[in-house]
């Protein structure tokens, strides 16, 4: 089976590359279209065994006059590769493919939807759905996304579910000291923060803060620092393309709220970030729109995690069982949640162990590789058995014996 993956970035989407690595092991001939031959994840795709093709992979929104040539180049790429199936991972890449190939192209196309943002806004939802043809199906990467497509009237036989994975062993489950040594943070200091790219507000979507709500995280940290002298905020990640001004404003805000007690590291390689996670005492992730991203790695590392109650996050961070949920855009409530975790470390460490056990199953690339292969077979008309979609809530029972048993978990039972 030959499958062409289409990815809009040569610098990110390592989750898509990790998925492809498992598919290669299972005998799939994986090809990938990337926009540039240089980038943070290009070598990763190559090391995982994918055949790399360089070409247009996203809508030229800022240069619409390039669209005809872009469509022609993408059609030529598909003709050269001649895949049995096309697997796209981003909104722009998916719409571009549909425009290039037409609604009734003979090759089955799967759009693995990485996040719900476009489905939350009518115009972008209509644009995506209106370009789909008879050969198109969707892989929701959370039950939240699955619900969006069902609500939009997409038929069940064209919908699948598969979470994105994290490679086994990527996040150490014990404290390494890597972060503390790098930045000279004493052992007694409690580290609270997250790791996210800094995306500036999209005013045309009505956003007043960035997608990852760094503003609210900084404001909450400021409140916590006023009450606890033994806490330091650490925010890992740099600005997205063409948003240096936004990062500068966030740094000014952090300086005003916490001075030197809020550290903003800038961009760090994902491999280093994964080594740093166990040094955190509390991970916070409160975006205004999200799938399940931003919590998998800290949970795998056994870190107490607080997440916003949006999108697919409650599927991973189950309130009172694997972590804590808070409403988004409420920095005061986030600050109170952080203080609760810091004040009751034994209780929340037990929840973190529950979360770690859940993540080891939920984001297992080996399990997901088998799942995607079965989805491919179904999309190609070769389904031999009903597909079983992973359910985090069901996975809790065999993992813990009883849901929410923080006391028994903390006693090692």
C-alpha cells in the first residue's frame, strides 16, 4: 500500500511523522509532501523511512495569484507518486488538495483533523465541508472533533477516530534535573508552566488573546507568585512565523507580572522539552481552542496537569481523576487551581499517576499505527471487521480498578 501524507510544515507536526514511522514498520510505503527541504522535522521524516517530496502543501492565502501554479504543481506531485490513498493533516493542505484534484478524484482521501478551530467558525466549517467530494473521509483526532462532524451532518461511514501519538520513551517518567540545571533553578522551587508556540490573536475570528492564551497564564502566574515565594513560572516556546511583536508583548507582560520569576525560554527543540517535563511540578494548558494537544507530554512525564475545559482536553484530563479542569479565560480561577495543586501534592500526584497510565495507552504510537492501518483498509473498501475506537473513559477501568480512587492510588493500591 502506497500512501501520500500531505503536511503544511517542515518545522512541526512531529506527531504526524511519528505516526508514519509506525506505518512504515507495518509495511506501508509512506510518501510525504513537505513545503521545504529544510526544517526541524524534515530529517525526522527521512529517518522514519518516508520518501520526501518538496512542493506546495498549503493554500497561498497571502499570495492568491500563486494559486493556479500551486494547484498544478500539487496535481503533478500526486500523478508522480500515484498513491493508493492520500492522508492530509491540516485544514489548508486538505482544501488545497481538493481544489487541485477535484471532488470526484478516484484516489480516496483521508483528512486527519488536528484541531476543532475551523469547525467552531461557520465560514471555515462551510469552506472545508463544501470542498469535500465522494472520495473524502475524515479521521477525527478526538471525540470532540468527531461530534463536530456529526453535528454538521457528515455520515458515520465516512468518519473515523484516532488520537495522535507520542513515541514510546519520549518523555522520561522520573525527574531528570535537565531544566533546573539549564536555568539554575533550585530544587526547592516549584516550577509551574507550559510549552507552547505563541500564536497571536486572530482578530477575524474574534480572538482577544492568542490561541494558547499565554496572556491568561501569565496573569495567573502573577497572582500565584504574590502568594508563594517558592514558585517560579516557566513558559517554553517561541513565536510562530511573523509574530515576533506578539512574543515581545508577552515578555513585557511577564516582566510586569513576575519579574525574573517568570522565565520565558524561547524556542527549544522538542527532544529537550521532553527531557524537561519531569522537572515541572504543575503543567497548565488553557487554550481558547484545542484538541488534546499540550497535555500528553506532561501527563506522560507524571506531572500534575491543569487544563482548560475546551475541545478534546477533557478526554485526557478527566477532572478529579487524571488532573484538573478549569474554565478558560479565567486567570483568577486558574491561579486558585494552581495553588490547590501546590497545597495538596500527595492528592494531585495520585491523579498524575492516573494520567500517566492513561496516556501510555491513549498516545501509544504502536497502538495508533495498527488503528490507522485498519482505517486505511476501510477507506479502500477492505474492512474485514468492525473498527473499535479508543475510548479514554473505558481505558480507565482496567488501569485503575475504580475511577477517581485518588486515595488508593496514593497508597500504591
